[in-house]
């Protein structure tokens, strides 16, 4: 793509392209969460998948940087509609005995997608970058029609078609957001979700570049190596995190919080080695450790929300969390682009250790469920 679209030869421009997606995704997330608490989530999920897959396909027709900017904006809006609706739907289907595992299994789809996405550079090398976008986009469009047939809203869910008048809806918005922001635990959850998003998005967007530069590998090798290392270890992490959390939660009301904190703690040495390691074994090993830890953390975000936020508010809560997390991701993505142009990409990964440590401390000291919530 850099050969055909010269503006992408600047790492800062590439960072800006990634950041635009995150800004739109972030702004749309609270709206998406509020909507998914009130309508049939099936159709929100189907529409989101169809639109972002269509945008992926259209990326193959992009001819200049401006085209890419507009498409990334549309993709950010469509993708924001998905996660709050999907996670709250899964949480409604599953009780405390299987909730974290069910969400973890769902997240394996995201990590498998990231691993397959790493082959985009390989496809581009042997065919074209346009073909990579065409193939992945078409697959998503087809699957959207599969979901129309098989996906079902959870019976008895609080998500219902709304017939509220605009004035009633306005008061409802104020009540929902007011309830959330008056809850001290929600502020801690918000911080502990947003802060790990900094290394999470930095790894997602810049690890292939770091692998290529640090290990002197062509991007066609660095892309799959880095994304597969993160995706496979994260996949293991979300499954392990779901199993451990669900079992621990039966005997210890802070079991989900402890599982999440353990996961974040594993990312701290991983970030240091990613930043300062110089051998393939060290850097790949650190990437595997980061993915495992982040998976443990990721599988427990919505289950922890369910311990502190009542039903009918959870999609909205997760939408606000997405806003803060993606804004953090947008800032770090742009910053990593500048550091990459300055030859300081490794330093950027190492600095993130400080904020992750702060999140672990806050989790352990302040997230204390008042009681065991049986339907959790």
C-alpha cells in the first residue's frame, strides 16, 4: 500500500490513519451502548458486521490517503455498534458459572481474526493488497447473512424495542448516565479498562513494525509472526481467564478481579522485554507473555462490570469504557508513530509499564464487590 499510496510512507500518517478510526469508534461507543440496552441486539450486531465488512471490501478500491481516511471513519462507527451489544447479549445468556468462559470463547474469534489479518501482508506480496481487502471483506458480508438466520435475542432480556417519546428518552439518558457516574466502582473500572488499552492498541498497531525493525525482518514475515504470537497467546489467555474466573468466583467474590489483576501483571515484564529485547526468542517470548496476560484481563472486563452495574445499564457502561479505551488508544497510536519516526519505538513500549502498574494497584485496592451476586 505504501508503494501505491505514498502518504502511508510516513509512520506518523499511518498512526493518524489508525487514530482516526479510534476517535470515531470512541465517540460512537457510548451511543451504541445506550442503544443496545434498548433495542433488539441481534439486528445491531448484524448491521454492524455487514457495514464494516463492506467497508473492508471497499478499502481495496482506495486510491489515495483521503479515501482511506473516510473509509476508516465509517468502519469505526460501524464497529462501535458491535461490542457492547455482543458482550451484553452473551452476559444475558450465561450465569456466573459460565459467563467469563462464554465471553472468553467469543473473544477467541477476535484474536483468530487478528492472526488471519497478519497474513494480509503475505497475500499482498503474492497477489495484491487489494485482494487481501476483497477476500476478508467478502467473508464478513457472507457471514452477516448467516447471523440473520441463526442469531437470536435473549428471551427475557431487558433489551426491548423502545417506544419512548423524545422527552422521555432524554430523561432516560440522564438517569442512565447519572446512575453510572455516581457509582464510585464504575470510575475505577473505567480507569482500569482505559489504561491497559494503551499497550493493547500499541501492540496491535505497532508490534509488526517493531518486529521488522528490531529483528531485521521483512514485513511479510514480521506481520504474521507478531500477530500470530499475540493472537494465539491471547486466545489461550481468554479461555484460561474464563475458566479460572468462573471457578474462582464461586468461592471468592473478588475472583474475577484477581484473575484480571494477574493478567495485567504478566504484561509488565512482557512490555519491558519487548522494548529492550534484541533476540527473536526474547521478543517473541515477551509477545506470547503479553498476549496471555492480556487475554486473562480481557475475558473478565464484562464479568466485572456485571458485578457492579445492574442489568439494563451494562451495554451503556461498556460503551463508555470503549470510549475511554479507544481515546487512550488513539493517543498512543499517534505517539508511537512519532516515536517510530524518531527511532524510539522500543522506548514507547517500555514507558507503558508505569501506567499498567497503576491499573493493577487500583484494581486490587478498590474493586471490592459488596456481595456474591448469584446471577453474575
